[in-house]
C-alpha cells in the first residue's frame, strides 16, 4: 500500500486541483480562501450556507477548466464548542479519501484559524488524518487502490510548523506500520515473520535487536512462552528491541506487547464463529513494533526497550493442556485451567524478563487479552489496570491528547486472591467469568515486583469490530491503537 506522499507548506495557493477549507457549523463565510471575483464569492458564500458546516459534511464547488483552482471543497467541522482533539484529524481523513476518489494527483488544505485549534495541533492532525485515512490493506488484492495524492498545507511557514509536520508524519507512519503488520493473515505472519520484521527495522535504524528461540526459551526458563508455543509447528520467539539514546545510566521505559499470531484457543478450542478475527491477537506486539520504529525515527533522547513474546496458540498432539502446571520466568508456578487464557502466560514471562534485565523506570504492556474487556467497556475504550497512580495519570493525559480512550479498572488484593490455585502458586483463570479483565491483569501483576506498571487491554479497540465508532482515519481492520498514545507519552516525558 502506497501511503507515501509529498507534503509541502505554502503561504497561499495559486494552483491546485482541490482547495479544501474547514467550515464551522452555521458560519456564513469562510476565511483563508483568498480573493475571488464578486460572482465567484457569492457562489462560495451560498455553498457555505447550504452545507451548514455540519460535522463531516463535504461539499465541492467545481470551477471552469481555465481556473487555476479547479475545485473548492468545504469540509464541515460541526459546532465550535464541540470540537475535540480528533475533529480535524477525522475530517482531514475524509477529505483525503475524497481526493483519492477523484483520482487527484495533489490537493491542498487551508489550516483553520487559530480560534478553532492551535495551528501546530491543526497541522499535526491534518497530516495524521490524511496519511492514516489513505492507508488501505490491499497487499493481497490483485487490483491495488489509487496512488496517494500529494498534500499542500496552506499555512504561514515557521520552524514550529515544519517540525510539527515532520513529527506527525513519523507518528502516522508508525501507526500505519503497526496496522499493516497487524492486518497480515496468520498464514503469512508467524512468530518468525515478526522476528524477521523486527530485525529489518533494526537494520534500518539505530535499534538493537535480539531474538530468543527454542530451545533457548525453555532453557532460560520462559515456561509460559514455551508451553503456549509447543502446540504449533510455527515456533515461539521472544523479540527484544532496544533504543539506547538516553544517558548510559538512565533506566529505560519497557514496553511489552502480546503477539499471538493466531489464537485458536488451543485444546480449550474456541467456537468457529468469527475465529478468523484471532489473527488480530498479535496487535499488542505490533503496537510495540510501531512504537519502537517511531521512537528511533523521532530520535527521542531516552532509553526504551520493546519486548514482544510471540506464539501461535494451536491444538495438537504436542499442545499444552488444561491441568498442566508450568513454571514461569519469575519462578512462580501456574496451573493451566484453560489453554485459551494464553496471553497472560506469555506476557508474564516477558514482563518478568523486562523487569529483571532492565530494572526499568516504568513498564507498559499492550494486549488483546480478554473478551471480558469488550463486555465491560465496549469497542471504543481500552481498559487499563495499574499499580501506580502517577504513571496511570500520565497515560491518561496522553490519551486525552491523542483521543485514544482508556478507562481504569481497579486491582486490589481481593482480585489477586481470585487467581490463587489449590495446586500451584496461581491459576490462569479467575473465578468463572467474573471480573475477567482484572483477574487477567492480576496474573500479570504477579510477574513483576514494584516497578510502576500500566497494562492496556486493547481487545475491543485494536481492530474495527461490531460497535466500533466509524473514524475516517481508521479504515476497517487493525487500528494501531496505542502507538500515537505512547509516542505522545514518551515525547512528553
Ligand atoms: N485473545 C483472547 C481475548 C479476546 C477474545 C480478544 C475476543 C478479543 C476478542 C484471549 O486469549 C482469550 O481467549 N481470553 C479468554 C480468557 C478466558 C479463557 C479466561 C476470554 O476472554 O474468553
Ligand atoms: Mn485465547
Ligand atoms: Zn489470545
């Protein structure tokens, strides 16, 4: 999929096939379009009135062939008091899709006046919305979609604006990268594929990459990863990416992401209905891949480590079973009650390894961990569970800026007690289905000591599913949830 487009800045537009301007609801005129003759101006004013600036509404005014501006596109932003940090991003995605539909080679967007949004924020949202809106997963289609049109942003030039554009391009590209890997079908994306991708990223950047395979995994004590991975001929991998760009003795931030390239449930086999969606069970790991790519391209002056445990959860003669007792990297034992609760097993190993190896400042993990999270919060809000108020607060702040919504669930001792086992230190399911998202998080909590930690359960938000709110910049498939959020958090450290 070609989302490479040129992005330029110009102070005013002399020649373009599509000049786009944002319109607030019920405004009678728009600013920034420049001078037109009286007749044209009255046509534009009439069109502005007619489209009413309703959120997401697009209205095209075509001009005659000899005009240097071939069309004007009015794009509704809705009511001024209802503008969010997402409005310009979402509307820009729609504009870009319209430009592609018209098969244009280029189009131009006028940055809205600063009483709508700060110019820097507007420009970032325009770039993100346009780039993400034009991404399409067409790797396996014989007929590819149109080439992405180039974009000119109409704004007065400054270092701040140029920097914002560069920054937003990297953030959008990292998110698109995450989506494009997460969308891969399970026959084309195994743990080995992910490991090779990580190696490729590291070759093209300053990242250090290490991959641990079998029999090393088993020998080193990664009992969770080994057990879940043993049922598949596609062997498990532990992928580690390091970005060392802070001072030498500065503790890193560790990011951990679940990458189950396909989750059949194993011996506790899932029902067939919509099982195909379990190709998205690798989304947490893909999020970490995208963040690491972004961190290195942004050259953030910090140390960050990405850890991705990757397995395929399959039933078979070699599979782990309900009743098995395994030993995790932490040294704690776990009784398997359901082989479909595999994510917490591989994550626990990765979390313990991350804490022990790097003594990090903070750990953030991402996982499509529980169906229960969809029951609790639906498909537009991710669940978070944390052991540290301050860290959770910072993640909330980032979330409010990137509009990737989160909601915290509690984790106290009573929940920890729910995963106690009769025969081992813990069991991999709680008590029935009650508080399923929290008991899964409780299992993860046992993998670390007291490092500040936030767990994001992205089961409902990592890909578009029934109930997902439509957003132009999240076309059907993986959403890359968390990439923008964590890059924002890391940039604001
Ligand atoms: N990957 C699934 C969670 C999931 C299910 C995400 C549906 C998105 C949509 C996870 O591995 C799983 O199967 N969890 C079980 C846990 C249960 C067996 C305790 C679940 O949620 O049913
Ligand atoms: Mn499962
Ligand atoms: Zn799973």
